[in-house]
C-alpha cells in the first residue's frame, strides 16, 4: 500500500468515482482479501474485471449479492459444479460460502466503470493482483489455482506447478463455455488434490 503504483491506481479510482459510477462500491473493493485471509487460502479462482452492470459486482470474482439475477457466466459455473460434484443449482449468486472456506475469488482488475467492461484495465490493478499471485505462489502449503479464460491462463507462468496444482479451461461465459469449460471438472479435481495433500476439501454447495 506504500508503493507509488498503488497510490496511483487508488487516485485513478477516486477520480473515476468523482466523475462516473464505479463498481464495486468502495467498501467492497478488497472484499475477496477480507473474506479469505492469506493464511486461509486453499484455492484461487481468478476472474478478470468486475461485473459492470448495476447491483452486480460485490468484490468477489463471479459472485453477486442475493436477490440479484445470476449472471450467465455464474449460471454456467453452477451447471458445471452440478454435473461435476452434484451440487443443487443455487437460487442466488452469493459465493461468500466458498470464500469463507478458503477459496480466494480474485479478479485481476478490482474496479470498473459502469457499463464499460475492461475500462479500468492497465491502470495499475494488475500490478497489485500479480503481487498477490506471487505471494500465493511462494507459500509453503500447496494451493490450487483455477484459471478460466485467456487472461487468467496468462498467469500460469507465474505459478510453480511442481508445487501447486493449476487447472485451466476456457472461460465460463456463454461465448466460450462450450469450448471446453463444460466437462473440465474443476471442482472434483480441486478436492482430489487437496485431499492428496492432507487438506480439508471444499464443500461446493451454496445454500
């Protein structure tokens, strides 16, 4: 937080908030890190930038608050979780139950201007989130990294795959889910790896 780039990106964010609507709300920008502290992380699911429509982004990648329509990408995540590990399809999109169990739901960019996807890309957030990925990579305890889509898969080169387990597939968005996301079984593969390391697996059910 003392680094110059971090001050620059926070200044940019504040300037954007002064002139435009920005998601998520300021108090939720670092929610992923607050709900899943460093020492608790077992799994990292990497998203891109936050949802850019009203009431969607809540600081957790792929997640929305209860009462908000489930976005298409998350609908597909739920379909795959149902087919893979048999969870009931949830009625809401709040993924905080995963976060509390050690699933870090991290976007590579932490803010976005309303209705303008990728509008805060290349403004400094990636430097910050790359540092988080590097810190996770240096941890002694093995982790699972789930990388969906090209932007996330690009981060695989930062991860020591002799220690950590990396799962990659196309993004779950309707545009690409049928190109290999469906049937990739990320949830069962994650739990098989965690069990092999003597780590409590994730209960993927959303209630």
